[in-house]
C-alpha cells in the first residue's frame, strides 16, 4: 500500500513538472502560430503517436461492452471544455487574474471530491492545499499583478476550473478503465474536436495550406508540438490519470501548484526573467503545502 502511494505521488509530481515545462515551449512559439493551431496539432500529434505505439505492440484499445459514458464525460470535461475555457478566459483577462483563478483548481477539486465521492479531506490535506494555494497566488502576483476586470472572462475561467476538478473526480470514479484507456479516449476527443476547429477556421480564413504544413515549415513549432503532444498529452495524461486512480483526487490535487513553480523557474533559467524574493517564498510554500497534504 505504501509503495502504491509513493508511485502515485511520483506520477503526480512528474506530471506537473511536464506541464510546467510546457510553458517555455508555448511562450517561444505564440508569436509564430495561433493558439488553435498549437492545440490542434498537439492533440493530432499525441493521437498519432499513441496509435503508433499500439501498432508496434500489436495491441488494441478494446472496451469489451463496457459502458463508455464515463469516458465520454471525462473527454468532454478535459480536454474539450477545459482547453476551450482556459484559452478564451486567458485572452479576456490578465496573466495574474488567470493564474489566480487556475490556482484554485486544487481547492475546487477537494470540494468536488467531498460532495460527489464523499471522500472528505483530512485536516492536513486541507492545510496543505491551502498553503499551496497561497504560494501559487503569491507567485502569480509577484510576477506583476494587474487586473482587467472582465466578468465574462472570470466566468469562463471559473468554468475551466470546475471542468478540471470534475474531470479529476470522474477519473477516480471510472475504476473500470485503465489509465491508458482513459488517456486514449481523451486524446481521441482532443484530436477530433480541435482538429476540426482548426481545419474549419483555416479553411474559412484561406490559410489551410499554412496550417497543414506548419510542423514542416517551422522547426520550432514542430519541437513544441512534439513536447506538448508526447510529453504533456500522452505521458502527462497517463501519469495524471494513474495518480488520480492510485492516490485519489485529494492527494493528486495538492501537486497541481508544482507546475506553476516549475514554469517560473524555467522562465528564469531559460528566458532570463527576474526571480524575486516573493517568488522564492511562493516556491517554499508550494513545496511545503505538497508535503503537508501528503504527510500521512
């Protein structure tokens, strides 16, 4: 049992590290490609490689008559609703506001887990997640806090937070499916949904050829979608789904703040961005919060 918890915690931490590092790749390519092009190619790449893996292993994803409604619900919540709401919400608000909203995911996940799964968090889990939340908010506003006061933007970001929290809960409920099966269904839905969005948008805009040739015409874009497709969407989702199924929503949620700290550290190391004493404090609080939430 203890080894299982350790494996689940390592999976959750590794997942958040992968997500945190993706910030560098995204930031380096945003001026050269649209967000829709990036998301669509990310999921197309991920779905291609996961099917290539199955082909080389001569394996298939077989549902065997099981009820696929839980998989459909998971796929709708994440990636479809979460990515759409996150993308639109970030555009309508400032970086500090969107960061502060998304930092609430662990708290909302704990609430949803308590209400739906009846898994009441321990006192230390509440203290740990609260400490992590404070650390993330400090980190976000230490980078330069500003406000845009967009009520619509706040509402859409709120939907993103709720959809991610419900996704976590539904993954824990879907115990009849493996982490790989859940991930495969998520990647298929992301590939189909965002692929069709991008193709339709590019066709209407008259730049379909540009979209289809982006990975070959822009090496930096190709590297970005390879990392986000393989690293985040395939490996990251498998790790996330495994962690949720192994250690539950409450423990897994406590690790989410790690991605914020990793993204800040990556910006300092690779982009030369300044690193303040407040951000150091924020990092300490996040790590402390993760430790406290998982100490028992």
